[in-house]
């Protein structure tokens, strides 16, 4: 009993630590680009905010012993494959605090007929994998045991796991194994490979004779051929379409049925399990997200299979025109509707007019703008709880500035409205930088993570800056609007200094 108590306490403490730990860099992404600086090649490394525009950091590393025409051919988690006019090079994808790197030459360009991923080169009729040990400074060249001469990518998962084909076979390939495996029984000439879910893991594979559900993330294949045949699907199997809504996936084999995908499996009376199950039904309309079964409308595939009550559309003016919008609301051309409690009963969204357009917000860390609607007269924000919604009235058209929105003489930025002293017609975003004041919470949440942003705009006359928490734009004087490049990190940081002066 004591062991059980100790283990339980340990697990609870571990979960608390895992939940409490938070750092800004958990949410950033790093991009790599080769640039020329004074006619010399540099590797530009940029840390990007979750909004995809603001730059938290950027540094340039000089690249030695490569031509100024060097290009990045491919990159995976471990390596970068580079090429100039004379050769191919390998460069490790992780960098410490260095100011220069020397890519390692692995092959003359004239000897390479093709490349794959970031470390496979096709030379003299064979595929070779290259790796470099920086400690002993040794290049290892290994012949791939089995790899298609001319690979065609059917699917891939996180750049290292692939489904491939050539004119002979269909293969799975994992980058660190140095060999592909043949998926037996599939004809590459007739193969179809379609994504089965909204993520990038599960795919439906068929060559007309065999059918598999294939999980590319773990290379697990499930043979569903006999299941399809028992459910009266005739050979040759031919996928007309895989359609998805927010909850389900459906497959159309052009046989008069809609096949519902049940990822956990559906137990049948004969003791077998089906992962695709047919229902005699049709799409409600051209969107292919709602299903019409004998005049009853369904969103949920499980309900459709089990003859559960359909959606309740009594409040919908034009049910045949009903579509699911990007906001998750339903729209029939006359009004928006919402399934308030998940029961399938749609009710009118009374606080939205039929002219409302869904507008994506800004996904910055801590200081974004939530999604909203714009009907040309007011912006409406939905927090899913309040009956009375937050609104902002406006008369002009809404202008998207990527990290802000301009209308009338106002600017919506970091989810607050400030005066806009720039010319609305000509204003545009120059770029944005991030100030990481406190990047992590100390491990247990004892320190607040503090992130602040700098935004830079220009119109036909001036450049303007805005820092998190400011009440107005700051006019940056003595710099012409045409003298600054968009998203130039060094220039943006210089503008930031001038904004503070």
C-alpha cells in the first residue's frame, strides 16, 4: 500500500510540474534561409512568434568554403543539404553560439543525379546516405539497402517518414533506417492515397484490389479489404472523394453509399470490426460536410450509422442550403445558426446579421486578437459565454494589416482600439519584433511570462511604431517610408531604438 501511495504522489507532483511549466519558446518556430551579405553567403536563422510574422530573434552566420550561389535543397531535423555550382554539402541543423560554419562537402555536383530528404543522394545508379560526425570530423557514406530509383512521395509525416512509390512497388521509408520497405500487394500504377483525418497521420490506400488504413506516424497498416468486401463494396475499389467536417471523415467510393470512418472501429454482429461503414445516403449539398439520409440531415457519422435522431433544423429557414462556416456556425444564406448544447438542435444566432463575414484574429503570444465577425457596420466578438456581445461600430471598410485592423480613424491592435494617425488608404505593415522580457515562468508558475511586441507601419508619408501597452502610434521622424524594407530584422530593430528616443 505504501508503494502505491508513493507512486501516486510522485505522479501527481509530476503532473503539476508539467502543467505549470510554461515558456515562450515552446510556441516559437525557427526558420532558416541563405542570404548574401556583401556578396558572401550567410545562414540567416530567425525565431518566429506564433503569429508567423513577428520576429523574436535573428542572427546571421557566415558560411565558409561554399560558393555565393549556394542554395538549401532540403532540411530535416538533423541536417541541411546544400548545393552550389560545384558540389553538395551537409550542414548540421543545430547551431551553438558560433559566428561562422563550414558546410562539409559530400559529393561533386556532376556525380549527383537526384536527391531525397536532406541526406540521400543518387549517384552512379545507387542511393547513398551521408552523415557527418563533428567530433572526429568524419563523413560516413552508406549505400541504401532498398530505395526506389525514382521515388514519388504519396504521403509524409514530419519530414522523416514517407509513403513512396515507383513503377514497381509502394514503399514505406523512415529516414534513419536507410532502407525502404515494400508494402506487399499494392500496384503502384493504380494506387490512390488520400488523407483520412484532419491531422497528417492516417491515410486510405487502395490500388483497386487491396485497401489499407495506413498510419504514417508509426508505419502501422490495417488491411480492410475483406471488411469492404463483406459490406458489399465491389472491386475495383475507386475512391471518388474523402470529405471531412470538424468531427468526422467520410469516403465516397461512387457506389451510392457514403462510408463513415470510425477510427476506433465499429463492432458488427458477425464479430468483425469495420472502420469504414456504408450508409445509403447522399451529400446535402455541394459542401460535402452534411449528409442527407432519406430527408434527415446528419453531421455525426456515428449517429448516421446507428439511426440516431438527426439534426433538428426546425428553426432553419433553408435546410437544403445549410453549410458549416469557418467559424463553426452554420449558415443557410439567410441567417447563422449554432448547435448551442451539442444536441444537434440548431438555433438562430440573433447577434449576427446574414451579411457578417468571419475574420481570423491574430494569434500572437498573450497579445493577440480573437476571431470576430464584420458585417460592414460593426465588428462582433463571440466569447461563447455572454449573451450581449462585444461590438465595435465602424463606417469605413475594414483593412487587414496582418497584425492589426484599420477602420475609420482607428486601429484595432492587441485587442484594443487606439487612434490611427496614419493614412488608412496607404498604410501597411512593415514588420514586427518581439521583446522577451521574461521567457519562462520559473518551472512552477512562480514568475509570470512577459512578452512585448513592437509593430511598424508606413503610409505614403511616414513610418509609425507601436509598442505593447501604448495608447497611440508613435511617429518615427527623419526616416522616409521607402527607405525601409519589409520584414528586415536589423532595420526594424533600428526603428525600435528611434521609437524609444
